[in-house]
C-alpha cells in the first residue's frame, strides 16, 4: 500500500437540531483532509480551523502534501511525519493556523494507521484508560428569561444528558439583547440568580459548568478582569459548579493563576491555545485546574502530551469539542487514551454535520460516552455526504468583518 493523494474537503451544513443554538447560528462549516491510497483504505481527519476559516485550509494542505505522497505502509508513522511537517513550517506553523491544519492531517494519518492495523485510534495512542466517560451538553449561551434556560435543560435531558455548560451572562433571542458591560455587583447578582434558577429546576445532582467566553467578548462590552472574576466565583461557590471556563482573556496567564488560587471552583481554559508550548506556560504558572486542549486544534499526540503535562501538576483535562463529526471523534479517542480526563464536551441534538460523519464510531448512552470499537477514528466521508453539504464561502463562524455579511 502507498499514499497516492492528499485532498481537502470543505463542507457547509446546518448547525444542528438544537433550537437554542439556532437562535444565533443556523449553519456551520468544516474542513476535512483525506489521505488516499492505492487500496480501498482512506484516512480522514478534521481540523477545527474549518469551523473558523475553511477557505485557508486547502493551500496549507497543499504545502504539506509532498511530505506524504508515495509513502508506503511501513513509513506511515503519524508522530514522525507530524514532526517532519512541523519542521517544514518552522517559521509560520509553530502556533496558530499552520499547526491547526497539521492537526487535521495528523488525524487522517492516525485514522489510516488504525484502519491498516484494524485498531481504534485510542489503542494506537496508548490504550483505553476508561470504561466510559461522563459527557456534558455544550449549551452555548444562557437563554433569557430563565424559563427559556429551564426549557433548554429539559430538552438536553431528553437528549440523554445529565450535565450542561452554559455561558456567563445571558442572551435574549426575542429581543437580540445580552447582559454585558455591567457593574461587578450586577454581574454577581445576575449569575447567582441564574444558578439559583438552574439548581431549583434541575436539582443538586445535575452537573453544571459555566463558560465566560472571555476571549470572544469585545473589550468595550465587559471583558472581565481578575476582580470581577473573583467576585462572581466567590458568590457561585455555594452552587457546586463543576468548572468555570475562560473567566479571563488568555493573555492574562498570571491572572488565571491568581484566580485559580482564590476559589474552590475549578478554573478551566485552553480552547484557543494551539500548541504544547502555549499550554506549557499555563501549566507552569498554575493557570488552569482543568486544561481544555482540542485534538482537532492541537493534534492528537500533542493532546496526549498536554494531558501528561497537567497530570504532573495533579491537574485534569476536559477536551474542547466543538468541531463537526470528525473533530468530535478525534477528541473522544484522545480522551479514552488519557487517564486524567475529567469530562467530555459533546454538541447536543446534533445534525447531519455530526451524525452523518459519525458512522459506527459514536457510542453515547445515558449521559456517558463508550469507547469506539471500529478501526481508525470511526468516521465516514462519502460522496453522498460531500454532495449533501456543499461548501459555501464565508460560512465559517466568528469571521464576520466590516463590510462582510454573516452566513446564517
């Protein structure tokens, strides 16, 4: 067997079947890398960059493609090939876009390797460390009024989840208004009111995570500083929060460390960090109690290294997991091979951009993920799927700029 081609596949499709997600996003994009061979085996991987700027992915794949062309089966070593490609991009791919696309290429190599050896990728990464993993539904914004948020919780419970993550503040879809730019006391009172509403409705055994989204907030609209975060988290300690994600901007590593020392609520973060080195700075500073690497953003083997790095600090990881179906499966495999995983993020009420890709690998039951059992990543990318979700330029999330209209 030898590699005969490396291609990029861009897709655009519905964001999912979650009516609360649809309040602000109707479509999503995705970028896949296919490694084709002279046999029926094809390696498939997704890069999270396809969710943001899919148009940039094909040219970067073309840059790295010659490294893989013509390789035979005994030369397909994902770790060594990643290192070789990484060195080629030394001046521009150490962090950010280049290394993010490499994560998708590497995933396709792991998928191909698993299919060649008839093993699931978690086995290739070191073996299964969990019988099952608890999952939370990633619920994006906190819907307002609170009755809307309560209905969302009920809907996710019907979808099989016993845990949820929602954003700080609130969003009112009827008025297109949000809670932002408020005083410290207003933040404290509102978040306490929200958690009281959630706990009164869902009970004390329902797992709740919160997300500050502070790397996505405009500075003029209320990016938190350490003082605001401390005040809010102090008030929320009595509500048994599983973790609080991204309460500060990522540039404030010392602030994260100070905040982590000041509260009993575990501080989580890392979805926007793209490399081992970035996570290393945070680990050494004590910035995160729970690190959140994304295997479709940093790469599968880097995910394993980052998890081990935090394990030496007696800290845990909880994969960020907001890509399409391939990215979700990549994070599931990485999580099952990682001893110190705390919980799994899963997009609830998924649509075809997830469910059509999952194939036979995805095994979610009663709020828990079971390990994939099929060779490779357990994903599919058929011609039917490619035709069904034809790519639309500009459909990436968060890439709206002045003079550009968002695809909804």
